[in-house]
C-alpha cells in the first residue's frame, strides 16, 4: 500500500515548488555577472526580512557554522560570556565558547523552561566584565521561546557587552528585527523557516559588534567575517558558495516577502496555537512552559515510549522528531514552520490521533482535530 511520507520535523522542513524548481536548474559559475546579480538580490531581501540596512553575510555551512563564526570573530580568548543554557543548542553555545577558551558563566535551566529575569540581572551584577550574552530565541530541542528583547536591554546597559542570538528556528517564524530588539549578532540557517535544504547559514551583525572584529585574537580562516563581509558587499564570496542554495534562497525570500512579515508571523502563531490546543484536547501534556511557534514538544502518554509512537506515526505517513538526551523516548516534536499551512496542522493532528489509537491509547477520534479547526476558524 502506498504511504506518502509527510515531513513534520523541525529541520529539514518541506520545500516549496518554487524552491525545488530553482534547486533543479543547471548550475552556473559563481564568478559571473549572472550570479553576482542574484547574490546581491538575496542580500537585499535578507535585509528586508530583518528590517535592516546593516551587515549580513552568508556562509556555506549549517547553522552551527554561523554559531561558531559568532564566537571566532567577535570575542577573544579569556573573554567572559553568559550562556543561557536551556537545551541542546544552549549546550552547543557553551561547547563552542569553551572550545575557543572563553570564560563561560553557565546559566543552566531545566529543559522546557525559560530564564528568570532576576537571575540574569544577578549574574551580570556579579560579573560586570561580561562581554557577551548567548541565547536561543527558539530552543529547538525543547520547543521553548526565550524573550530576547529583555536580554537586549541588559546588554545595552553593560559597558562592553553584545547580545548573540541563535535565531535558527525563529527567523521566518517571528518578526525578528535585530536593530529594534537590541540583537548584536543574529544567526539563522537555511533548512528551517527559510524553506531550503541544509547548507547555508546567515549572520547579521550590528555596528557595535563590528567594532570587535579587529580586536579578536582567536585564529580563523574559512569563517572569517571581515574577509567575507568585504567580498560580499562586492557581490561575491571569499570562497566557493553554495550556488544553488543561494539561487533557491532568492525564491524562498520572494515567497516570504510576498506574504508579508506580519502575515507570516500570524500564520505561524495560529498554526502553533492550533497544534498546542489540539494535543491538550487529546489529553497530552506540552513540554515547554514558554512554547515556541516553530514547533511543539509533547510528552508521550504514560506507558508509551515516544519513539514507538513516532514509529507508528511514520507507518501512516507522518515523520515527527523525537527528544534529545534526557528527553529521548519521552517526547516527540511536531514542526509547523516554513512551508506549512492550516491544513497541514489538521492532517498531522488526525495522524497523531490514529497513531495513538493504534498503539492502545484511550482516545476519542476527531477530538483534537475539532479543537484545531476551532482555533483556526477563530483566528482566520
């Protein structure tokens, strides 16, 4: 029997037809006027996405490459930094910072929770020499949203501190305008809400952060922001870029900008609310106390291993993500960012109900679907 697989993982996400078409074109050479025109258009559209005329560069790497570039270029060995460590990717900030010999103040938070504002103020009072605050705006491993605007205010009030934000699953889901929020370095990646395959990272940096570039004493070669910024302002890259990904990004940015950034954020808000309310109606518990609009983390019912439930979901055509580290086998994660609409939400909730029924959970079929429909109808 034919079963069509539907991808509901928080990266990679499904690709729009326009992006697939662009990816399938014959490749062009990157040192040509043709590519330079496309590359310049992409940079201008990224500026519109982030509402800035400031510095934006691209690297041929996953989002982690952009994270590493944020440490390599804007900090020096021995700099003290505060890490908001609330999940797998908060841990990654910590590991990258420690690899390059930064002094880490590790603010470790229970997975599924967000930071306490008073605790942050206490830490920066105790360590007034903090040079950077690192955080995920949307922590993918716990599907948790962190308020970065408060951290932007905190960093502004410190003598020489910049706010570094992993926006890999928030850019394209929320309205993320770094200059309004107070973000000094913002990283995102291609395989999330930008609706592309993996392989491209985007890095924005403020004028305040730019002053750090000449001061960093950490060796760098490929991820050299100064080198790339100079070349990319000329419509080229220092090294061979991910040509077809950049061409496809031009198409996905057209879709995003044509929808409108407010409409984009509202669509994601409604999809997230519909998903959360539906799983609660079914009788399941959410993982996060501060849920993100990019994906929903859900505890598996008592006595049912989340990975067994995921296998049952896959049998009927729905691939969702599992938990990481201590959450493995306990939770599953449903993505709703990028190329998803309201009907996708209804489909995956229907699939979840069927999988739960088949695995032996006592469920009233259609209950979650009805709740999702009600949320969508109320908001659209």
